[in-house]
């Protein structure tokens, strides 16, 4: 299998007749499809699934591993093509700037059921804490030790919770907001679950935490994490020129959608079971022929053949 890397090669087709060279007829070399891959496990595997499909259809794929904010900038400069990680509303500022510049086309929400917000363990939820409004109630505040765990400082989700604390939303003004790496935060969550300790943290789905933990996202009436109780879209975004140049791939991208549960499951395989992204993506493609058939409906290979036939010859 060709790897998920840039490959630049030109094939020269020539014919020799009666010892004389005839004019050369050559297909234009394949320009790599450049995929922005922020360092998040769900996007990593999801993008690998798309890359393997592209490879099967005769397209080269190149990974550009960078943060989402930088990814939007690379679309504005024409240095990338596709981002499968346009999480809204968390990335609204970067998205709006790129859209205002006419640099991007919004294709589709590629994950249904995505959500983010204040999260607590199931045993805390069952004890009656179902809304962020209850976090700072006297007894609850003590059990949470007036501490809230978030992810990387500077991430949009962390900016949201710090803005809420600055405004004393839900009484969080004097809480300790602990920013950490995502693994660091989840290490603390893991320890809390093991001991039955109360903990409030930033949770979201799709993610392996939704598979591993009995996790509940609280009601958020003040919309700290966005409207509609933190329900989110994960947008597929392409640079404007790519949309014009690749109508066949645009058909694929419009149909390339997953559920939050599906993505959480393969995130778990990648992050917790430590399978390679290549293996997780290939297994998913092998095990979900009906889902892939829906992705490929009306799509062709690069040379115009039915895409589903190429898929079946490789993965079934």
C-alpha cells in the first residue's frame, strides 16, 4: 500500500514504431491532495481513512501536521487543500477570518452528535449534579475542591472557560481553572474515577473518553461552550480553488460523514489500544462496506472508473 506521504513522479508514455520515436502522450502528474491534520486522535484516524480512500482512487495524499489555526492560514496561502477538523463554534474566529478572505469553502458537518462542555463522572451526575449551575453550590463546591480541569492554555475551549470565570459565570470566578495538556487532564480524570473522587473537567465527544468513562456533559444554560448545550459541528473545509478543480472529490467529501460514536470507537482503538492509524483506518474500511458505499456513491477513480469497484478490489 502506498503510504500517506507526498509522492512526486511523472510517467512517460512513448511508442516506438519502425525505429522512429512518435510524439509522447503523457497524463499530467497527480498533484498531492494536501490534508491538514491537527494533533487530535480522531482527526488523525479520520484523515487516514480518507487518505486510504484517496489512494485507492488513484490520488496521492500528503499530510500537513499542524494546529487548526495554522491550518486555516495554510488554506489562505494556498498551501493546503482539506481540513476535516473545523470544530464549531470553538474555531469560529479562524473560520470567519478565512471565510471573509474568500479562502475556504464549507462542505459539510462530518460528525453528527459532537458535543463539548462541563463534564463529570456518572457517579457525580447520579448524585444530582446535572447542570453547570450546580457546580458552585456549597456542598458541591467543596467536593469539587473549587477546581476545574481544562486542556491546553490558549486552546479555544480553555479561553471559553477562562472568560466564564472572569465573568463569574456559575460562580466560577474564584475557582481554580487548571490548564493542562489533554493527556495531563485525562490523567487527572483517570485518577479521580479510580478513587471515586468528584471532578469537573472539560469533556467532549467524539473522543475515547466517551468510550472509556461513564461521562456526562452537564447542561450549560449560559452557553459557555456554545449554543445548543455545547452541541458542535465538525466541518469539512477546503480551500476555494480545490473545490473548483476537483468536483469528483467534492462529491466524496460531501458524503464522507461519521457519527460521534463511530469516531469515538476508532479513537479508542488508536489511543488506548495503541494500534497504528494505518491499521485502524484499514480495519474500519474493511468492516464497514455499506458506509463506504455511501461515501463513494457517484464517485469515480482518478481515471474515471467506478470508485466502489476499486474499493471492493482492495478492501474486500
